[in-house]
C-alpha cells in the first residue's frame, strides 16, 4: 500500500451497526425508542448519533432501506437468470414475508416509534417505484386504462398497510412464543395484489417461492418459506 493510501476508518461503520442493534433491541423489548435511549443502549454519545442520522426518521428510513437493497440485489440476479417478471414479483413478496417474520419484534415495535409521516411517505415512494418498474416490464399485461403512476402509489400504500396490520394481528402469537409462518403473510400479499401483476389467479394455488437466489442460472429449488 502506498504511503498516502489509508485503510477506511472502521469506526463509523461500527457506530452505525451499534445504533441499528440498539434500535432492534429496544423495539423488541417494547422499550421507548428515543435518541437518548438509543445512544445509551449503543454506548455512543448523542453527538455521535446525530453525526450519522438526523433523527428517528432518518434511522428507520436507513434500516428499511437495508431490507429493500437486499431484495433489489437478488431480484437483479433473478432477472439475469432469465426469470419472468411474475417470478420476480413472487420472490419479492416471499423475501419480504420472510424478513417480516424474522424481524417481527423489531418491526412491531417500530410501529410505535415517535417519528413523522416522512419515513412512511418515503417507503411508499420506494415501493411505488418498484411497482412502476414491474409495470414497465410487464408491458401489455398491465390493463391499458390504469394510470400507472397513481396505481403504483395505491398498491404501495396498501402493501405496506397490509404488512403493518399483519404484524399487529400476529402480536399475541409472537409474544406467546408461537412460531409464525411467513407463508401466511405471503398468501395474503399475493391474493390482494392484482393477478395480472403477480401471475397468481384467484383459483391458483400459492406457489412455493425460494427466498434465496441460486448462483447458477436455471430453475431453482423451491422450499417452503
């Protein structure tokens, strides 16, 4: 390594990771999530917190972006494998459902965070963009009479609300230590979205969808999620 080249400072990444962990722990423990509580739990100062995030709005936005970025990476891999748009839509719903179950306590607790509408609207915007990309790829399969921009927003808002409602509906089961089945949420998501979008008709069985993408092109095994 040249003398003027330095390795990246690992401290900012460690601080962000500590804050993420503190947010998940406080939410899962039904603790009140405030900047003071987060900083104390993470072992950092308030100044350190604000050097990374503008507040709770920025923090929850960053944590949700991590989920979406992971799904984006794997959907791109599916695209390069030659998968259909419907398969990619089904995968995205399955991956989201698996994530929601895995992080149920954190996400359920995050519903009670004291943040503004801004993170919610940002999340709707991101999902709406994903819907619009899918609409473009589906082409003539999208009903011609639909205003696509408005339809994408409508679906995004409903998608997020259904997930939030399912988190609350399954709260008692989760607190009782019962195992939650991501396929239950997946079934709901694929039934409420339009069949022309999901590729799943009203009388079709819910497909078995993998939640990990194979490295090699071609059909993947389809374990129950």
